[in-house]
């Protein structure tokens, strides 16, 4: 019998569904927004071209239309969601590109309208650890006192040689420094990592999860790498082919990674979504529900729970 406490549907990890239902007592959905931001490794500050796995949408392939203002994006998307979930409430999710890469005044114009917006329970902001100057962090600390705030902080890997290859534009120490700035201000953080980055071994990916499991974080997103058409990653793959994680290897890897993450950390994602029209590899990633089901089966068959390797 599964006795893992942080789940409503017999999972062996701390599900985001459990976290939201336990906190808000109703259906919560994230509304993905595109504020038209850029990144320091796109505009020349840290580099050009962006991370090689990103499309032109800058990690916001499923976010709103940047040609619409944020209020219109939110209203259009939430209206569609409310037809499916009539009593739904929302998290305003600033997803595309780097959403703290601006002045405090610019950020206030983006975020403040959602602090007391009807049916919005919180704000989630995706950003990079090299875009957290002190004045921005001070503003985020103030914001976190007035709404439920989560900063989604991209790490992807702890291995600096991979970071250089993917044109990340910062190293692991910069990530640790950025995380420290946020946590000393008591701001909740969700960390992103990617499995399947070029030339990384199974053990290297496991090392990333082990390191993340030792950090002061509140949530984790695990993504599979997507090779999207006409990205820098696609060009690299054509020029110097690298091994693509198999479906079975991904399932084993994620299950073992979870065993090194403390049980109190919320797991927001175990795989990702890619625009199918652009997806080159891995094609197995399209069937997302079956992957999640097979992670459940693997964890059960191998007696793995989130945090079980830490006992």
C-alpha cells in the first residue's frame, strides 16, 4: 500500500495537484503569458542566439500572443479555461523569455495589475539567475508579501561544460548566487532542469538532481530535452549527432532523480510539451500521459518514492 503523504492520486512523489488543492481547495490553472521580454544571451549582454534549445518564442511556445497586452492575453486564455473548469481560479504565469530582465518600473507595470485581479491566486515568474539585481530582488520580496509569488529559476544542468555548449550564458555558481538572493528574501523558488542535454551521461543527469535535492527550493520541474526544427540545437544535432535518451532510460532516470529530492519539494512537472509541428526528437515524448503512467509503474515496481534515497 502506498503511504506517500503528498498526493491525491496514489503517486509516489509530491504532486503539484496535491499542493494546489491542499492550499486553495479548488481547481487552479496556470495562464501562460508573454510579456515580450528578451534574454541577456539573446541581446548580446551575455551572448547572442539564446539557449540553443529555445525556439524563437524563447521558451514560451504555449504562452499568449505577445502582440496582445497582458490583460487581453489573460482574459482570452482564462475564458477558455473557465469553459472547461467553471469554478477555476488562476495563477498568472509569466513564461516566455526572462521576466525579470528589466527595470523595477517596467516589472511593476507587468506584475502589479495581477496582484488583486479577480480569481488570480498567485503570480509565477520565469527568469534566469543572472537577471536578479538587488533592486529587482527587493521588489520581488515586496511583491511576495502581497501575493503568492513563485520564481521559476532556470538551471537546466549543474555541469558548466554543458552550459557553455548550450549557450546558457551563466555558470552553476551564478545560479547558486541567484537562488541565495531569492531565498534570503524568503521568496519561493521552483527550479527547472533538463534531461537529455547533448553529450551528458545518465550519471551526469543524476548528479544534477542530487545537487538540486540538497538546495533550499520549494518546487522542481523536470523537462525532457526537445530538438526543435531550425534551433541551434537542431543544427548541432545535424552536424554532430548525439545520443537521444530512450523512453525507457528517461523513465528510469526521472524515477531515480526523484529519490534524491526531499519529499516536501513540490514536483510541478516530470516531462514537457513541445510544439509537434517543430519536434525533431524525441518523438516518444509526444505521448506524455503514457510516460507519466510508466514512471508511476517503475517507481512502484522498484519501491522508489520521492526522497527514498535520502533516508
